[in-house]
C-alpha cells in the first residue's frame, strides 16, 4: 500500500476535523450552512468538507448513507499499513474506554455505550417533502445536528422524535440510498392513560422540560403493587426533572441551575478560541522549539537520513550536556550518570580489587549499546526475555550479527547485573525522611520529562492524565505498594506511573510514581485526586507568570482530561479555583454531593432494553454552578447506561447531536448514528493519548528477565522515550517547524526502531556524529590528525575493529590476503596418482601452486578432503600458519633434520608452545 496518500482517522486527523468550522443548524431557520463537499484534500493530507449550500432537501436514510460512504470512506490503497493500524488503534481504544475500559481501577465506572449493531429501525421518506414543513410538522418535535465521525463538523440534521425517526435533512438529493439507523419506539406503543385512583396524571400534564418521549419518560410508583400510588415520571436511568421555581422561572437545586434543552455559555470564556463547532483551534496546539532543535544539531541532512538516534539522545543524552560543546545546553544527563552510578557501586563493593570478580569499568557508549540490544530484540518482535538467542552460535536464524559484534553475551549479563540508576548509599532509605520508594529508577523518568520540556516552545493547552502500567511478578520495595497485584490490567502484577501529557501528541510534562507513601494534600481523600493535585502543581511551575526557575512552556493553565479515578468534588473545586480547566467522568458512587441522585442519570439500565436504546437520543441534562472565579458544569446523559461527565472551566456549550459511525467495506459498508454531546466529544477526543502510547509501548517490546523489580519500570521508561522520540521526529517531518525538515514519506514506527537499534549497536564516539562526542576520552586520547581521520562516513571505527578481533570467537582473523592468493592457486595433481602430503604424510590429490620444494615442484597438501583417511583435515592451512611453522612432517626432516618416520601429529600443548615461541621471535 502506498504511504504517500495518507487519509486517516488517526488522533491528529480527528483533531483537525474538530477544527473544521461550519454553522450549526438552527431549527428555527428554513435553511442552514452544511459542509458536505467533495473529497478535496488539504495541504496537511486530511479531507476537507468545504462545499457550502443553503437549500436543504430531506433525504431518506438510504440516500444519506451513500453520501457518507463517499465522504468518509477511504480506499485501501490510500492507507499505509502503519496508518491503518493507528486508525484501528484509536477507534479500539476509544470504544474500549466507553464500554467501561479495560477493567482497571481508574476506568469509567459502568458501561457507557456499545456500537449500535442492533439499532435496526428504518424509515423511508418521500424526497419531495419540504424541509420547512418538516420542522413545522408536529410529528417531528426535534431536529438535531448530524456530524462526521469523531468530530463536531455538521453535515446535516436528523429527526430524533416522532414517528419518522430516521428522517435526515441533507443538501443534495442526487445520491443513491442506504440506511442510517437510529432506535425508535415500537409502532404498537401506546402511552398509559391517566388513572385517578393511583394519582397518575395524563402525559401532557407531566412536567417534561426535556420534551422526552412517553416511551422513555414513564411513570414510577411507590411499589410494585397494582394499587400503589404514583410518585413521578422518570427516564430509564431514574432521572427526574428538577421542579421549576415559579418566582424565577428557573430550575435550581443547591446553587445548580439545570438545563434540559441544551445549554450555551454566551461569553464562551473557556478553552481559548474554542467553540462548539471548532473544539480544538490551532492557537491551543503545542509546538517544539525549532531554535533549540537547530542549536542541538538538527539539520536537513539528519531528517533526510532518518537519524533516529539523534531524536532519542535529545531525551536521554549520551554525553554530559554540560560538556556537549553547545552553549547553554538545557538538557539533563542520563547515560553518563548511569555510568557514574554503576562504576561507583562496583568500586564500593570491592569488585575488581583484592577480592571479588574482575570488573572492567563501563562507559556511556557501552551502556547505549546495551540498550540497543533490547531495541533490536523488540524489532524482531521480542523474545519474551530470552535475549541469549541473539548470540546463538548454532546457526539459528535468531542470531544477530550486529548484537554479537557490539557486545559478548557474558559482558551483557555482567552489565545487566551491575547497572545502577542511583547511589544507594546517599539516597534516603526506608524509615528516613524524604524516603522515596521509587528512587532506584526515578532518574530516567526525571531526565526524559525535563528534556522533553526543554526542547518545547509551547505545550498543548489540552492535557491528558492517565496511568501507564509496567509488569513485574517479583517483590518490590517493602511496605510501599509500589509494586503489587493489579486489578483488570493486562499484567496481573506490576506497578504504575501517572503521566500528564499533551492531548494532541505524546509529550510527557509531569509524572508521579504510584505508591501508598504519598501524603494526600489537605481536603483530599482519594489517591487519584492527590496525584492530580501534584501534577497540576508541577504544571503551575511551568506556566508563564510563575515564580519558579523552570522553563515556562504553558501560555495559560491548561484544561486537563482524566477519568473518574482522578475526579471528585474536592479536585474539581481546587482546579477551578486555581485557574485550571478540567473534564472527567464521574462514577455513580462519586456524583456531586450537593446534587440529589434522582436529578441525574444514576441507575443502571436493564440489559437489551428497547426503552433504554431509544432514551439514548434524549438531550443531556446540564447542571451549571457559578462560583466567584470559576464555573462547574455537570453533564448527565444516557448511553447504554448512566453516564456523567463533570467539568470545570471547560465547556462553552453542550447539546445533543448524532454522530455517524461506519463499519465494513464496499457493499458490506453500513452506517448508523450514535448519540453524542459536546462534553462527551471533548472527553473522547482528548482522553485516549496515554492509551495510544501504551499500544506503541507494547509494539516496542523492551523487556528482559530479571529479579530486580526496578529494571521493569526502567525498561518501560526507555520504551516511553522511544515513543516520544518518534513523535518528535514526526512533528519535525511535517514541516511546520522548518520547511527544510519536511519529509514526504517519514519513517514508520517500525522503521524508526530498526534504524535506532542499528545506530545504537554501532555507536562509537570516534565518529563524532552527536553533540559531545568530540570531548569523550576515546576521541581526546587520539592525536589531532587521528581525530580528523577517525571513522570517515561509511567506514567502521577503530573500536569496532578491536571488538571484531578481540578473541578467537569473533569475526576478524588478521590479514589473510596472502593466504587467499595461495588458496586461489590450489590445483589437482596430474593423472590419477596422488602425492604425499607435506604436512601429515598421507596421500593427497591437491597441491599449492605458489609454494615450491627444492626441485621446483608444487607442495602437495590436503585441502579439506571429503573422503579417504585424511577426511576433513586442514593440512593446507596448518602448513601456511605462522604458529604451526616447524610442526609438519616435511618440516621435521627438511628444517629440523629429523626422521620422517618418527613424526606424530602435534598435541595442543606443543602447538601452544610453538605459537608462543614464534611470537617471541617476531617481537624481537
């Protein structure tokens, strides 16, 4: 599939769709501006629906579906394999979250919605029906906007009440037909009549501010008895309307004002530049610092080359940034710190001294190659920790030559046992003040987040908070619960780190390791809310106007999206009073304490209830409460069950609309509509960032087996750094930062990791390819001329040569050009008669054409014969080997004047002694 025709529904295209502006349809008008358009493609590669019309015609659902098929379907040739997987990943993550998530402790409590596979009610309409007449017809009590998948771009409007529930108002009648499916009341449904004996009023006398259908809004009685008295009318989730205050004409309760027919905040003060039709304006987007990247060495040549290691070392530097040669390098060191801590720990333990095993000091380049082995293993799909197969010498396909040449398996295991990311002696221990149970692995998280912020110009004003999970089945720090059993996660045991990242891209801005030793701030009782409080305080330090000495990357305090584990009344009030925006789901057992549950959707619906399916398309209940300097908005609605989203300083409007969904291909493609509102769409469009990152982490497969628990979160962080580095590379390749960096066909995530692993395994400071390489000892010990000659482009370095010939098991065997010429001269003896081998004395049929005896005849030698008494013998090579000189049968008589009959094949000891003797002569 061609990758230069990318037209995907990935997270970035969803965000771009949400920016597309179009006028929302107003039922009071006879026409509307509707974006339907042809399949034009914008400069960023996404589809723009740009045709504007004003005269709408009512189409059947069949006709509309054909339009949406053209507008929202893509040919398989338009998508690369990587794009398809990302699109499916986004849809899968969003759908999983809305179906209750993966079962973890911070997922949405209760089901939210399932895809409407069983919503199979159709209605055919006459194309000639007048649009204005439809709005005036009493059968159609409400029209709501119909939007494209994953955004708020209006493409038409659809009737949600009355008998013709599938009526669709669209712009052009010249399309073929298909159905859009929306649930409706059964045709045989008849509302209950008034019953004075039970105090049941007629339906037209019931307080019904949401204009709810009698099929959904049903009477509730005090008990199941057929004579029990009427209580009120309620929706399937138990929601009832707040009574109206006759003196004000408003529906208020404990300071909350309730709205049942949509809500709009006239001044639109929240989320700078956002509106209900453009929820993600470009002015809210974040951006890397192009000047900082150029200062750190990013060039057009690096982009075209696909220099993956450059982007990786931006986050986890190989050199010490204070010695990188770059003025005011803002990064923190990583590999040089690991080198220091590792060597320090071995020295303190006595290794390499009088006692203990010998320890050869490690260095940053070797530690980088160590990590490169894991990256290369992940490129192969992972070995589930059995990395020894990469050194397999039995001829297996699992062997990797780059790994074998970069490091021996013995050295790999030695570094794995010895590696340290902290100094245990100076770190506070358990029971001491300032003890942090995550101190053994915190260095890599701290470095990665700091360096990511250091190369950022502005952070996204939409942030996402969620936990990322690392698996480990052993024991962790005692008494801290930093590692333990996990409920409903993909791994049964392990630990978690909470990360705050940009919603549009993976840019970690702050983090906190999850354990039970954290002290909750005053007024907070829940762990997740305490973590959110900590992360928001870190963001405050990075916001313009703060007094901290950290780089200011937030233009204003952002809007943070989180799930119900991080959200409650205390957290929302604190966030609002401190200038933050926040949007999060609310579990049924953590609804706002000052709102009665019966005024919100708070009960589970009966499984497969048609009543509940129809009620999904009722408008959301919006409760608004204004404080001195912030505003809280609680949105309660029904999907497959009760759903509640609590916000503060985040929403400017909220109303019901129907979003088109599609599945299948070609003739099997089908379309249906799902209920949606602005709060839910904002939540879905921002929440999935960490989940998508976890998907890429799983693909990276950075893993090995270990007894030490802290190696698991360390490897997890290395995978996070690779994902973040790739995301930085992709932003640079888009050309928005610098037009010279734009790439028509950037590397896929797989290709990026493949290139990265090769560069890590073959890294040598003597190539001087990255900032700081020129100041490392392996370069400074060279003469000035040698430094200039070191590792020209396309040639191997001296370190690689030494590694390839450091033992008998490695590749290089010395200069064998002369031997090759002797091998090329091998000839067969003339005729059928053989000659006596000059090395072993047995009959042979091959001779060396270059070597001659005293009579000028070629020397007969076995060359690995396939049969006979000398089968497999290496006489030819022994005869030409310096170390074997004088040990052959001919040498015994001609050089040493011995008797040929007394000759015996030399033993290993004799060969060793002869080799040492020959070398001693050569050295004189």
